[in-house]
C-alpha cells in the first residue's frame, strides 16, 4: 500500500459505458471501491444525478449502502446529495440508517443544485423549492442529527444523536461562505467549475469560523485525473470524458463513449474551447507529470485533500489510472 503525501479520495459517478447497463456500472463501482480501499484512498463518494443514461448513481443512498456492504474500512459517502430534491427528515433517516449499519464510515456531502435538467428537477421537487432555502434546509437537517430535546415530537430514527459528518459541496462561492460561517468542511467541484476555484477556496479559508465540528478549515478539491504509462495514452483515455462534455453542450446525452485518437474530427473550434475550458486543471499524463501537476495544484489552492473523478471507458484502465495516481501522490 502506498502512502500519499496528501489524502486522496474518489468521486465516482458510476459511469454507464456505451452498450452497457446500470447494473454493470454499479458492479464496476464496487470493484473500484474495493481496490481504492486496498490502495489507501481516504473515501469513496458517489453523486446524485437524475435522468442521465450515462450515470447510474441516482438513488445515491442505496448505492452507498451497496458499496459500504462490499467494503470494510474506506469511508463511503455522497458527493453529493442534492438536498433541495428531498426533505431533510428523509435524508436524516437514510444517513442515520447507513451510519447505524456502517458506523464511523459514512459521509454526507450536500449540494443545492438539482443534479439534472429543469424538467426533471420539477418532477423531483414538485414545485417545493428552487434551492434558495438551502441554508434553512441544512439547519433543519442538522437539528435531526442532534441529540433530541426533552419533549421533541419529531425525531429521526435512526439519525438522532448520530455523528454523521456533513460536508458542503459547491461550484461557486455560495456554499464556500456558508460552510465557513458554520465551521463545516467544504468540497469544491473543480472537476467542472475551474473559473470559481480560487475565489471559493479563498472565501472558505479566509472566513472560516471554528466550531464544535472543526477547529481549522478542511477544504477538499474535486478534480479530474487520467494517469497512464505515457502522456499520449493518458490524453487518449481522457477523450471519453471530453466527448461527454461535448455532447452535453450540444444538448445530447448518452453513455460514456470509447476514447478516440483525434478529438478534432468530432468538435468545432468553439466547442473545443468550451470543453477544454470547463475541464481546465485536469491532472493528465504519466505518473511523473501528474505528480508535478498535483504539487502545483496543492500549492496554489491550499487544499487539504483531493477527491478525484476518472471517467475512463475501460474498467481495467480506470482501475490502473487510480493505482498510478496514488503512486504519483507518493512522489510529492
């Protein structure tokens, strides 16, 4: 087992590859989680997305239970649960159940975006909220996890009195500032929102207020990574992810496609600029190259932990990329 200089974690969207099934995607994720545990990754998170044929983690709490049951030590959690899609009581009960079954291993990362298109968001939220009351929903959720007060009529069972770590997730400065004011850990979605990265990290670190939860800021940075034996192979593997974002900006959705040798035959110049701008900061190359990229990123951002998304078409190559990433981190 390799010991990294900075804690590494995995963000997995349970990618459904072309002509495969969600069932196979979930089995692949369990295989990856077991390998991550052996390699020394800190945590393994799955994300809530809906109405996306290329992502199998919509029922996030259920997937977390499946992954926790199939592993022994690694922390399993959400990156994240989109709280406005649910009632706080439901989430308290679901994660209280998970914490009761797998004590000391469950993380609850929370976001406020819908994790889908607006039509699907309306179907999920039934007109309840646009996410603007996220701070109030968060306060209600934290209340359900606290020790019940005498005479309290509404109690989360399981949930009340359990120490389920709550992380706030964000792709802008909103959740960074909220996490700082509450003294909660914060995870920034640098894997698709690089433009706000430095502003969000500074907002969190500069405005952090110590709490009973944390004495000092705990900032985790989400990033994409593709690590292979050679730089050329790493760029080749990354083309599957680039195709996904290309299809997204074209308003098309699909399963994760095989890599291609030349993306220039697929995209127009303006599309190339948009995709590469969205994915700026991706760690990509051989182990030595990625180690240097990682060192530069950590120095620039002050992140305490990296959580890495590697949507690689071939399962063996995906597992190998995470193995090489851990070796690259050990070089720091």
